[in-house]
């Protein structure tokens, strides 16, 4: 079991020195033994207060984290298991109100067993209060970054934790809707861990305690300093244009051709990654998503890697674009895929719906989206990430309604006619410009060719 830090200890771990200022908690006049008259409840609260030095299961305040001011909500697990009751709800509501009034991001540092039994349904309904405050904060365009501590279970996970925009977790933390005492007796405990939640796309990263302040600070800085202009990357490969359609295909498929990782490394001085679609999947081999720093400001990115993109990759990209749009952060998309994964498992995972999500996210975005086709542009699986009216191509790329080999097969042509079919499809970068599919060709000197 990982070390369980108290609320004050976790605050000291993440907040810049001498910057934490506690927010005053609302004073509710409680009934004897709580709203249900639960015998011994007052005594339990008194013992919890004496043991922890806290009056409730959360400590709320403002602080700077890596230089960025935020509202911090730290759970005290030693106070009745960090459970949520009416007075907890009061404090959480006040913290979110303060965040919106002062335009501050919110960082829940969660460690809770769930709702407080001694307050019954009144405790459970606090989750609705928390969900509403989180939704209002989201609508206000303010980021929420959760840190999952041990344990994060029940309604605390299902609201403050899983409802955050970005979810970080401490190593070995118990994370899951079902707490250890209410799971089926044969349940695999490994499924209820921070590492498992990252693996299935329900959390973004596991962060060691000694790295938490720096990592959290980087996220806060990036999500609160949007770039003022659209992204404008340049090409990394050869400046020469392909002579034929088939040459364009071969160059795009060449293993030595620069791919997403190289483009992201060249464009950003620092970046952090979003991982997972929040629906049980990840696609680390097919899609890279996150936020990067360019000239001191933030641009979001969704980049295909050259592999067939799986449904989880598309859903992660849609999640990224929607978040960037809410936070007013411009988006860069890199197109590079032979197409969407089309195996039976991809169909079972909802490939069509996932691609539709990305089309919708791009179409509905209010922030500028810039697309650079850096390699293969394979059919709708590539077009989903392409910004209408602001898509550019590199000399090492092509874009096609379908791969030339498959086009030839559909047209019942022999394999010998594949190269000619590639020419007929007019898939070279210069063809795409002439057809009006892309705005221009970006060369290695960072000068677009009209």
C-alpha cells in the first residue's frame, strides 16, 4: 500500500512554498448526531477532528503550483475515510464558486472512500452538487486537473476524479468506483489501481510524488496560457516534390521519412500528453495527443503516427479537440495514416462512431485548427483530422480517397495498373493544391507554397 499523505502533507507537496491560503469553510449548524440522528456520529466526528486536526474531510484554498495560481481541494482520508457529507459539499461548492469568481483552475487532490454512511441519502446527493459545480466550471472555460491518491473510490472518483479534464494519479493508488469492502470477492485487485486506470484510458498518467509539483505545474501553465494565433509548422523532409502519384506514395511510406514524434519534438519546447478515450481504450501506437509550448504559449496537438488509427485514438483526439476548444487553445493536427483500423475488433469498438466524433469535434471547434499532412492521407480515417480550409501538405505526403492498391482492386484492375491508378487519383501534394483540397505545400524553410 502506498504512503497515505494527509491533506496538509499533499498540499505542502504540490503548492509552491508559502503560497497556500485556506478558504473559509461555511459554518452549518448541525443537528445532534447529524441529519439522520445517527447515534454516535457526533462522537465519531469529534474523534476524527482530534486525530487529524481538521474540522471536515476536505481542506480548500488557493496556492501557486509551479508558478500558476489555482484552487486546491485536498481530501483528508483520516477524517472518516475522506467521506463526503453535507458540510463537505458546502466546502466544495464554495471552492468552485471562488474558482469561477477569480478565473482560477481547480485541482482536486482526491483521497476518499465515497459518501458518508451516517448521513445516508443526504450524503449521496452531495455528488449532484459537486457535479453541477464541476459542470459550471467547465462551462466557464476553466481547467480541472485531478490527482488521484490512495484510495479514490465511490462517488469521489465518479465526480471530482473521473470528471476532471486531466487525471493524474500517484503510483499504486487504489482507484475504482467500487471500494475494497464492496467488490465481488473474486474481483481482481489489480483492476482497481491507478496503473490499471491509465492502461484502459480512464486516467492520463501515473506521477511519482517527487515529480508531482513539477508535472502539475506544467499542466496548469499550459492549460492557462493559450497561443493567440493558429499553429504554423514547417516540413522536416525533402523539399522536392514527387514526379508521379506512385512516387508520392512510396515517399510517404518510406521508413526514414520524418513522422509525428519528430514533428512534435521540432515544434514544441515542452509538451504533456493526454492518454485514453475515457471509454476503456488507448491507442499509443496510432495517435499522440496533448498540449505543447511554443514561444511561451500553448498549442494542442493530435498527431497520427503512420499506423492505422484505432477507435480509441479517434476518441482521444476528439476529447483533446473539445477540451482545447473550451480552453480557447489553438489545435495542430498531423495527418499520417494508411487509414482507420478496419479489423473486426475495431468494428466492435465502434470505429464509425469514433471517426464521426472527430469529424464533429473539428467541424464544431471555434478555435483555429491547423492541419499538416506529413505522410499518408488514407481516406476518411485521415480526413477526419483535417481542418476544412486550413490543411497543408508536406512534399513527403499524399492524400487519397483510398489507397491506390485498394482503388485498383475495387475497379477490378490488375496489380500492374496500381501505379497508373495512383496517377489518375491525383494524390500528389501539388495535385491536392490544384484541386483545392489543401491550401498549399509547406517546405523546410517554413515558407508555404501556394
